[in-house]
C-alpha cells in the first residue's frame, strides 16, 4: 500500500505564501489572481450587503443561487440539474469534506488519482476512509483501466476526480472520461468530481463534466467554485450537485460543517453566473495570454515548461531544463535567491514520488510575470 499521513500536514500553499509574505518574494505559488475580480460582481455583493438580509440563508443556499447554478450548467454543459440538486457550500473545500463525511463509513476505500490536491488525503482519512492512490503518468497525465482495476477492493465506494487537474493543468480526454465512467459503473462507485477549473480552459478546449456520461447522472457529485469562475478566491463560495438521494445526504453533512455561507456573496454569484457567453470567452482569453507570456518568457530563459490546457498553472520540468535540483530544493533556492515563490509538485504526492516538476501560477499582471521571468532567468 501507499504510505499515508498519520497527522494533518501543514498545507504547502499557506507555507509558501507565508514565506513569500516574509521575504517579499513574487508569489507564483498559491493560486490566486492579483486583480480585484469583476467589478459588477463586487458591486452586487456590496449592494446585497447593505440592502438585503444578512441573517442565515437556508442551509442549502439561497434558492436564487441554487437555481442560477442549475441554469448555468444547463447553458454551459448541457446538464439537466434542478435547483434542489444544488447545495451551496463555503468553497469547494467544504464540498469535498461534506461529500466524504456524507458518503463513506469508516473503513470504506476511496480511490484517488495522484497528483492529488492537498486537501483530499487528510479529509479522506479523517472521514475514516482508506485511501487507494493510483498514479497519472506525466507528461500527459493519463491512466489505464487496467491500472485502476487493480486498485479496487470489496469496500471501494468512491472515486475522487479533479478535472481540469491541479497542478498539471491537464484536461482529461473524452475517451479517458468515458473509461472512468464505465469503470465507476462496473464497480458501483460514486464519483466526486472536483471541477473547480471547469471554466478555465485554453486553446478551444471545453470542459466535459463526468456527470454527463452515460450512467453517471445518479452517481456523481459535481463540485464547483465561484472562486475560480470569477477570480475571487477569497470568497470561498462553492457548491455540490447530485441527484436527490445523494444530495439529501450531502445536505445533512453540510448543515453540521458550516450550515450556510454569507448571503451577500450568494446573491452576487447568482448574478454573475448569468453573465453572457462572451464574458467567459474573454476571461479564458485573458488567462491564456498570461499563460503564453509566462511559457514564452521561461522558455526564452532556458526552462523547459509543460504547456497547460487549463487552470492558472504551468509546470517547469527541472530535469528537462538541465537543472540538478529537485523540486523542493529548487523552490527553496528561488524564494531565497531569486525572490520568486513556487510550489513543488512532490507536495501533491503522499510519497513525494515525482520530484522534477515545479508549479508556477500565471494569473498575474504582465508586469509581475515579466519580473518573475527576469528573476528566474537570472537565477539560472
Ligand atoms: N480543488 C481544487 C482542485 C483546487 O485547485 C482548489 C483551489 N485552488 C480547491 C479545490 C478549493 O476551492 P475553494 O477555494 O473554493 O475551496
Ligand atoms: N487551490 C489553491 C492552489 O492550488 C490553493 C488554495 C489553498 O491555499 N487552500 O494554489
């Protein structure tokens, strides 16, 4: 089996951001934009704060937001969700926790794919689950049905899928999603789909929700986050969508985790979700230009960069860049010597199995990207 954490680790994102704050380094570690976020959504939140109720909304979320999420997914992804199938949470993180608390009994096995977002493993384990971890293979981050089948035990209940994938920025191919769907059906698994990056895709790639694949409608928990859709990471407003029997269980867990989330943010996000298609197209184009700027800059500076198809991240391949440092040492050196913070990809593996990749966040202004590139170029 894979080694597992016995204690909750300190999250790499807070660790690196704290170091960046102390040292004044440019923070390309933790994923957040350096812009303010959409002005109209900020104003809607301010308006609601001043002129609407600031008391507890219903635990499942404001009906208007639940309806807006359902309508949004119908318009953008062709899903047929009803408002009652949407539960509003305090970020995707709470949705992941609620899903695990609701859907496993102690001793149940949960299948994870590495690299894995850092919250998954501690939450699986504290929910009493036993993690089974299969690996996606770089640089294309794919996995075979055979590899997955070997991970199944008599008590495997859930698969957690993050697509588009943080940290690699890869987007799962349609045929691989179809394979995962039939895998879930064959083994009677519920899929927890962390799709927070669903709108942040590039080069014409469009997000395909696993929930839309045959047989998955009633065995998928689809998780989203306004933090990623609207570049408002500090808002921590998200949701989980599932068919009624599952949604009922999710709602029960949610009532005892946070019960509800700030109503003014819910109003503002409900409004934002109705933005016209060209807003989303422009948002994608903006981040794609930033991605291209960082990739080009790092490439000119002699770094080998893996292109990303989505998210706010690209990865530098240290080995292919001719650098003898592992990812942790590289991140340590560049924060101290170059004044740039980054995230070592080994933090996304319980056993630090991959040590030649470093994640850099490009949701920053051109000036910040250029300065980071200049510093990393001088470091080489
Ligand atoms: N899952 C993934 C894959 C993420 O990248 C993030 C945040 N970057 C989250 C969950 C957490 O989202 P939230 O801030 O809405 O809790
Ligand atoms: N998900 C963000 C990232 O990948 C970090 C969120 C957090 O700090 N918890 O950088």
